[in-house]
């Protein structure tokens, strides 16, 4: 009888500990903001037209972005341009909101099944004989537990930094992204 009571006590402690470990991130995450804005910029020697050619060619991005396995172009409602990026983590569907060659484009996540969403805005400005590219991510994380995970393990500018470094490599440049 004593042995059984000790076993039940330890099981109660174990399951109580697991419940607390799950509840804490949920409670903390519910107090974290759902939305975020991250921005990075890079100065490039390439002219704005060359930068535009790369950043607006979604189907060609797997050639220079090592995180992409493939990109599939799809027609969207009302003739909107959509594309599906496939990475090791899965697929995400995007839609082109607007394009103003060679200066600006806005793309948004339209995949409602994702735990995140938002827009990416590319702004290309002439800078001497080259260009300065600024990307702004206006995103959100739906799940409170994922908000905690993203705060602890994924800096908000990590994806922007990877993208800009890959772009610079494709252009044969050694430029460094920075937070403006």
C-alpha cells in the first residue's frame, strides 16, 4: 500500500510538472505581442535594375537561395501572381500585392494554415552607381507558444539576414546586411 502511494505521488508530481512546463509558455506567449516589424538593409554595388531582376524572379530564387528546394508559380484570384516556396520545413504560399519596377514590391503570406503570416516589402533605392535594398517584414505569430519559441530561438531579422546575404553572394558581392 505504501509503495503504491509513493508511486502515485511521483506520478502526480511528474504529470504536474509536465502541465506546468506546457502552461508557462502558453501564459507567457499570450502576453507577448502577436505582431512584429523587422527591417534590414544592404548596400550593393549592383545597379537597381540588376537587384530588381533577382528579387522579382520568384521562380529563379532556388538558384541562389540555398534554403529553397523549389518555387512553383500559380495564378491567384483576379489574376494575382502567387508562388509556393518549398523548404525543408514545408511549403508556404505567397501572393504579390504590388510591384513598382525597379523600386518596390510587396508580397504577403496567403497560406492560412501557417502559424505565422504577414508581408515582405522590398524597397530598392539608387545609391551611387549601386543600390540600397531594404526589406521590411510586417509579420505575426498566431500561436502563443510559437511566440515564446520565436523570441527565444529565432531573432526577428534572421530570415531577412539570410535572404540578403544570399542575394549579395549571387551578385558576387561581400556586402553585409544591417539593421537601419
